[in-house]
C-alpha cells in the first residue's frame, strides 16, 4: 500500500482537525505501578541533530515533577547519543480554553539542556529561544541555573530572581549561547 494513504500531505504547524484537537485523550487505563503517560505540547526534530521539546503552561501553572523528570531523562539520553536536545517550558495568558495559544509568542519560563535547568533573565519568546537553539540566531540571552524544584514551580517573582542573582558568587549569568555552545554543537 502507498505510504501517502497513511500520511496525507498537510500544512505544517496548522491544526488540521480542530474538533479532534479539542478531544481529550484519557490515559487512566494505562497505569504501570505509579507510572502513567505524560503529554507534550510540541516536538521539533531538526534534521535528526537537534530536538526541542515544548511544554506550554498557562501563566504560573507548574510543570509536574513527573513530567519534568521524564523529559530531563529523554533530553539526557539524546545528548548521550551526541545530539542536541532541549526541553522548553513556556507560558501563555490565554485564560479561555477555546482561545488558540500562539506558541511563537509564549514567554520561555525555563529550559533544560546539558543536565541543568536554566532560567532566562529577561523575557524572551519561544520563537526567539528556538531560533537560538536551532542555530538561526546568535543573539545573546542571559540566564541563571535553577534547581529541579524551582524549574517545576510556576514562574518566579521578579524579587526572587533578584535575590538569586544577589546570592550568586558568579559576576554574570551564562548566556544561552555559552550553554548551547558548551557541547560543541553550536557555533
């Protein structure tokens, strides 16, 4: 049988079947001890060399520890294979669940790569962060290191960020450029 019958041509990035996209998948029957499936809002496989995992949250909604742990393990496994990987957590302000969320304009809350969680100091859109990760931009983006627990909770308040920076013995935060380049995969 022709593969095109299984994979019809569609416009990339568009929701092709909006009613199906609103349908909730129930995983309650897929439980293995305490382990159940997790979901993901987006995945970019860029030429089998760079993998970006995207999780979008409403404002200060936390990432579950189980989901964060699962994707940190996936990112670590991909990096062991000498590929680039990053798990981005971004947030939006669309309170109405019937309203579309423009992912490109979501603000990155934090990201995980090279076995560390990072918080971007200034607001940056998911599109700008992905452009940097995929190598389309060389813009410098300052960030700080987070603990696992800090990464799982909602966006920290500005005063929390200032206190973290004040306690740090490091004079300046590493830039995203330095983090991504540290593995030798980004130029």
